[in-house]
């Protein structure tokens, strides 16, 4: 089955998804689910995230186990979760020193009580009918063992979020232009949206993936904790998407939010694709060389270099519009492309540095 196919459900199907499926997939309906939410300094969002999960789980009739992993927050996140847990015994708080999102996910999945786990980020809110969809319709896809959520970016009043939403429509236009039930494997992995911010996966399989996870970086909190891991999952089992399994992402706001997010994503982009993707890895290297060339050209011949930079600036909003972007997304692309390119590029440079430093340390260790 290819990523372009639209597999039909099997209404008459009964039993588990397949022989290796978790026992929580009982008969033709999912009955139990653990939800793991890693969180760092999200006091204003964690209650909304957990409450949305509870509402959706109640609607689906699920036996829920909600594990919130506080990754060393310095705000009132932990206190907020304690209050939620006091009001609902299905909610648990697990605390650890700050170690990064990947480590927090492993901690939470290890503590999970049910064999099927939904990984969720604090700013990703599950829609009220999404867990009901996966509980009732999911078993109708007997080959589906890993589901990424269909995530829409909430853009109202948030130009930064509109900018990111526009970029997703460029990169994943095959799916975003026509959301439907699809699956994709390692061969077409880069053409579809994916992420661990809304991921349904078997507990033991996630821990297996996490154990074998390798980054280009020694600093694991800067590693690409989703793309490399999910590339293997897609290759092993395929990953499935459906607009019925939907979530809303509420991004950070303001110049500070864009700066932090772009710098971090530039760093993780290197870890995600360098040496991993023939297409995007080559594009990364080509864009890096082109960026250096543009800077050199601008220094040597400001008029020519400035014209070239302006052309790049115009290209992004044009691509967003051609990919079905809204007026808000096109406007955000026009306004925010220059600072994004500068900050994202700085993150890429940091990624190259981290990868080179790690490789150098590994060589020294091999010689000693």
C-alpha cells in the first residue's frame, strides 16, 4: 500500500488489529489508553491539554491513564498538574530533572499502565471526537499499528503560527490539500506530515524505538526526537494518518516565540535529515551552500546580492499561496520570511557544529 492510496475500512472486521497488537484492542473497539504528556514550563497550557484528553476519553468510553511528565519546569506547571490529579485519579504527575522531551517521553511511556499509548505535547489539544474515532474506526484498519494525528495549527490572532502553518502546506501539500486516510513508509516518508506531538503507538514498540534511537548530537535535548524515530517506524510498519484522528496545535506567539522555535528547528533539521534523507539531506546541503554564496555575493556586490535575497523573500509567500495557504498565512510568510531565514540558518549552523563535534569526539574515543 502506497502513501497515495486511500484504504477502505473493513466494517465487518472483528478481533485485534493483528497478531502482535496490544491486548487493549479488544473485539472491534479500543477500550484502554495511556496518554503521556511531556511538559516544560507550560503552566498556562497543561490544564487545557489534559482536560481536552479527559473530555475526549469520556466521549469514547475509554479507560484512561494520563501521565504528565514534568521535565524540570521552573514555573507552576507541576502545581497545576497536582491540582488536576487531586480532582481526577486518572491523572498522574511524574517529575524529573530537565533532560529534554525525548527523555521525558521515555519516562512517561515507561510509567504508562496500558499497552497502547498516545504521546501528546502540551500545546496540542485533542478534538473531542478524535479518540472516539480511533476507538471505533481504528480497528477497521488491520495493518495500522502506528497513527500520527492530523494536526491543524490554530492561527487566529497569531501571525507566527500562521507562518508555520503556511510552511506545512508547502512541505506536505500532497496530504494537506486533500486530508484522507493514508499510510506512508520509508520510501515516501518525507512527503507526509508526522510528529511525536500526537502519536498513537504500542508502548513496548515505542520503548524499542527509543532504545535504538541514535542522534548526530551528544546533546540529546537538541536531538531530533521525532523524525529519526518515526522514519524507522514508517520503514518497519508504515505510519497512518486520518482527519478523523485530529488535534489542534497552539503555537508560541510573538518575536520571541519565532526566534526560539526557528533556532531550535534549524538545529533539529540537521539531525533529522543529514544522512537520513536523500532528498531533504541533499536540499539541506544545497541550501547551506547557496546561503553562504548569497551572503558572500551580498558583501561583494550588494545590489546583486540584495536582488537575489529579495527574490528568495518573495518566493516563500508565492509558494504558500500556490499550496492553498490562506490570506493570513500568505501575509505571515511575506512578513516573517527574512527573520525566519536568518534565525533558522543560525540553527542549522549550530546543528552542523554539534554534529561535527560529536563525530570528532567519537573518532578520538575510537583511537584511545
